[in-house]
C-alpha cells in the first residue's frame, strides 16, 4: 500500500498466497491522504487517536508513527485484530505502539481524533458512535471513510444525530470521506443495543425463548430463515457429547442443543466479539443448565484435534463486501481436524453454494439431511 509517508506491506489474516483480496481499499488511502494534507498545514494527529473499524490494520499501521499521542484501534473482528498485529510487525512497528481494543471493551475516556472506517452494519456503527460520543469534545477531529456504495443517507444521518453537524467530501476512486463536528451538548438517543426479542412458536425447546443480539450480529431483530430451517433438522446430541456451534452468531443453535440435552458440552465460537457476547447473553438469558464455553477466535484454531463429536455450522459467504468461500473452507477443514473419528459436521447453507462438493472433497462423503428450494442441510462424517 502506498501512503503519503511511504510503502507498507500489508496482508489479511489468516494469510493465504492464493487470496487476491487486498488488506486495504481506496477509502483507507483517501483517509490517509487527507490526514497527510492536514499535517502539511501544521495539523498532525494530536492527543489520543482512535481508529474504529480498521479492517486489517492498514490505518493504525500507517498512523502509529505519525500520531503525537496514543493510538488505539477498536474492532469487532478477531481476524482483523490478528492482521493488525502481523502488519505492525511486518512493517517494523512496535507492538505496544497501538492499543488494541474490541467493540466490547470500554473506550478511552478522552478521544482527540476519531477515524471511522464505515462498517457494513449500520447497527454496529450506531452502537459504537453512541459508546464513543461521551469521550469526544468540541475540538475532536472526526473523519469517517468508506466506499461510495457503503455510505448512505442513513449513515450520514447517524453521524449527525449522534455526534453533530456532518458533511461529506467529493468522491475519489469511488471512495468518500465523512466529516462531523462533535457537539458535546447535543442530546443523544439511548443506545438500543443489545436488543432482545422472543423467538416464535414452532421451534421446539426454543419456542418463545429470548434471544440477545449485540449490534452487528446477523439478523439482530429476527430469526434468519437459514437458521430456522437448521433448527428443525439438528442431530440428536444426547449422551454427554462435545458439540461446537461454529460461527455461533447469537448462539441460538448451540443454545437449542444445550436445552435439549443439558449433558452436552457446548463450545460457542465466532471471530466476532459482538457475536460471542450475544451467544453468551442468549445462553444466560435462557438459564440453561450444564456446561458451555464461549471463545472468540479463528474458527476451531486452538481446539485439540480429535476432541469434538459434532460441529454445527452456518458459514458466512461474505468477507466485508467481497463474496468468498474461503471462510467456509477454513471452517470445514478446521472441523475435520477437530472431530474425532466418527464425528460429524452438520452444515446449513444456500443450495446454490454447492457445499456438498467441498465436503466430499474434504471428508470423502456428504449426505443431504434435509432441503427446501432455498436451503440444504448436509452431514459429513470423519472416517478414521
């Protein structure tokens, strides 16, 4: 990546030499150019600099040596956080030059520069701006950045409502900047997140039970139709088996397993800090007896090989704005490693994604458990 201060070598995480997706885009470059222009005018970043939603660490890697004060990254992504660590090291930046926080951590008490990489989820942006607003002051520099297709009227309205008067830049290379002037006296709405709702009837042990969703979690105000279909076709996990809700989201699937069999040992895991917090809150709200573990991480990395009986998975097929099957493939390969011989991977997905082909290549088998015109539930067994 070419910045006004030199070249940076950047990569996504986990690194894959076949991956052609970059660890930055035109909006990251636009934001850095804007900050460099301010620096030329004698206005370098000063005080505490907070970068919200820095996807792979490109912004903090570039700014760590430029900021006159502490540099803080806030992210919902474990993968993004690991990419940041790797990119700092790759470019010779000391690990302690950037303080890494999650969207679940308390923000800094005072923020002098707030740089916002606009997320895909408007709800996550709302939650984070409301959490950060009390730390801003009238002289805080606030600059958002995103591709034109990511910035909508609702995005600008949110900045205006939560922070203060807001306007945008001209577009450059299909990217745009957002400028807000914080008004500490502006009355702000209450933060509506996390959001809790009751599940509908017809879901067996889950019927009428509460679900808790932190901002940014997929389908935060209703049960998505893929998960609903999956819930109707879950395997019988009775017998004290170890079950993983892989890519757990709000934890509905794993909670259903725990309710049906309090003897099951359920591991909820996701790369999103918001998701794992939601899963734990959902599990707790339902007063489920038995043992559960909640882990933020890269799929099943860190789970001992051959230690799991059943993996349940509804894999995502987007990485930010890009459509990709890389995440699903990593989840499937991680599941095969973690499963004991005879262990089972159960997957729900859109029929057109053709996951059965990947499962047959990896496991040597794939069985259709259930299907409808839109979704299919597949089962693969680890042989030997």
